[in-house]
């Protein structure tokens, strides 16, 4: 079968959820028997998301092949329960770099190098690479940014060309837009949508479907109006009403026959009867929990929750799986002080210290880690969170007051956390950390072994510093065990504290592997222990 393409564009404003829409449609088409993948085209000039401040663009997601990508790839993996690779994320930076490198190599044989055709051809090449890798039946291509942005123009032009070249039954355009609700008149407004569809048309692209984000149900009158002004059949105007939880969207689209209509437009039939039971069950469990807990996420980017997107979603997956509703208390580590710590963590079921970089907020993280250790509160430290727990333990239990990470104090006398050897000569920041899938061997008889139920695991990474093995013995003597080790380099991957229900630090990022259908075992265990801890505490009080 010839690969078919679905282009997803966004209109009116950013943050409408193109990633969630693409993922939800992916789920529906996959459940109808098609081999699907989703690609994100990002119009910014960074080569990848690795160097972006989380406040600018949310979390940096890491693929198993070690590429630092846009957070939308996390949605694709969590919804589709399948991995993506670096080919699934393309940025303008990458496109321009390739074209400019080609030019320097003399590959264009004296031609003037231009946006059209050289940039657009390179975009096309990157889109088509995926076809060759895995013979996908359908590739959903999500175009970042909003129609009308200057940066997006080469992508829209590429869509125009591809629609023409591939033929109109082999590619379609879905335009996600917003219908603002005006409280004063009690109306949903279509004008911004009309303008953004017209903007697409000015660039030669006719949308085939409109998906309308809205806070109120849309009436037939609105549908007909949109249809008339946007040249789109009323059947292909789809509602995407605000939901409490993003995982509701596949079902909401399905009941409007969106997947069927998309297949029809692509001249395809359903290969099998879709089975969305797993999704329906998930939503049922999510909406009818038996227990409620509150997990504190401690980090320095907490005012933008997207900075910790994968962690937040992993807690939702693991909680829902066990009918536990996980509330999250976001705690800015910069505000944690000895005098307010009891108040901050009052009523908390578990403490999670998030990954991060640099000095800011470290003191608060160390205090939080100490608080969890002393009060026997379930604790999960991820990457920097694990490193912080080691520093705290060294200072307060091993009585090494100068213990520190070289990232924070390069001149410390007691470097508990040191730069990984092969990082020493690296000058560039982009794409140079220890990244992606790496092996870890778990010690039998450890808590972490019982969590995974196996000895060999593979998890994703993103860091430059590691635990200094010179201190391993002293830590073990005082009950902090390295229970997971990389077999090739002896790098400490997991630490755990004896005589504590759940005090675990991981150098890797389990959050990148949790999906709706397959919650991650570490999060399952952490959430369960947090629930048991708080129940016990409430019962004894
Ligand atoms: N900054 C730490 C390091 O580079 C931790 C990184 C992280 O938390 N992702 O090792």
C-alpha cells in the first residue's frame, strides 16, 4: 500500500493541542488496523529541543535512540504505545543546517540555493524518510506553530506541493482551530477560524477537516456557517470540546465518526473493527477512583507544568491503573526552607524530586530529600533528584559536610557527583549528554528488582554527571545501596535506602517510557506505596 499522509495544522492560537489531536487520531486509525506513526515539524531554528529552556517550550522529551525532542513526541508515544525515533522530529534548524552543509559541499552544482525548492525539498525528504524506515500505512505530520506565522510558510508550501504530488486521496489536511466563546452575548465565534482557513487558502492549501476546540457544544448553525465560509463539508467539521483529561479525546472523536471520515477521504476502509475497550476502561477508572493521594513534585520550573509533562502523565497512568487519583502539589524548590518545610509537605503522600540542571533551587531539593528520608515518606528522585538525595545522605548521614556535585561546586573537596569521564572534553552543549537507551543490571533481593521483576532493564537517559564510585562503600555501609548498575561502565543507575518503604533514586528517566496502556512499574510502585503510607498515617492519627 502506498503511504498516505495526514497533515495537521493549527489556527487562531497556539496550545490548542495539535499533539493530542494527532495522537488521538493515531490511536483510532491504529485500532482500525493501520500501521501509523506521527512526525512533528517544528518551525524554530534550534537543531533540537535539547538546548531550550523548559519555560520556553515545556519539557525536552528523549527518544530511545537518544534524540532530544519536542514534548509532543511524548504524547505520540503515550497514546500509541509505540516508540518514536529522531526521524519523528524535524526542526527548521535541522533543515537549514542540512541545506547549508550541502551547499558548502558543492552539492547544488552552482545553483542559487533558495527556500523554494531547496528548503521545501529537504522538508519533503525528511517527511518521506519515515516511509522507508517502517512501511507505515499512514503518517500523521503535525506542523508546529500557527498558520499565519512567518516561520511556518515553508512547511505550508511543502504541504501544498505534497498534496498535489501525492494526489488528493493520498493526503489530507486537518486544521485545528479555536471557537472563542463570548460570555456577554453567549455565542461561539467563527470569524477567527474563517480567517485562518482563508490564510491557508492564500497559500494554496484547502483544509479537508476542521477540528474545533470549544468550551461549549457547537450547534448545526455554527457547523453550517463554518462549512460555507471554509469550503468544508459540514460532516467534516468536528467538535473537540474541552475535557477534564486528554485521554478522553480518542473516544470523543470516535463517536463523531472522525476516524471513519478520515479513512473515507483517504480512500481507505477499516481493516478491522476498532476496539477501544482499554481506553474506555482507563477513562472509567480515572473518573471513578477508589483512593486519592497527593504527590509533591519538587522542581524549579514548576510554574509551567509542561516542564514536567512526562512525569505528570506517568503519575496519571500509574494512579489510574490502580484506581488511585493522584493530585499533584507543585513545589518550587527555591521556596523550601527549614522553617516552612513541615507546612509545605503537610498531608503529602509522596515526594518526587524532578530532573534538572544547575545550582538554582538545589538547597530546597536537598531539604526535601532529607525530609522524606527522616520522615519515611515515599521518595522518588529522578536524575538530578537522585544526585541530590546522594548529596544529602553524604552530608547528614556520612557526615561529609563538603559533599557536593561538581555541577554545583566544581572545587568541592568531596565530589559525590562527578562529570562522566567521556564528557570532560565536550565543549558543545547540544546533543552531547549521555542520552537514550542504556542497559542496567538490577541487584537481586533489592526493592527495584522486585518492582521490575527482572534483572536486566533498559531505560532512557539524559545527563552529564554520575555518582562517584569511590564513595560507594561508605554509602552501602550506612544503608544506601546501589541496586542498579550499568554493566559496561559501572555507572550507578539506581540507589535505594534500607529500612524505608520506598526511597529510590534513578539516574535514568522512567517517565519517558510510561504509556496509557503500559504504566511504568516504578511509578506504579511509587504511587501504591504513597497510598499505603498516607492511609496508614491517617489511620494511626
Ligand atoms: N544535571 C544533572 C546531570 O547532568 C542531572 C540531569 C537531569 O536531571 N536530567 O547529570
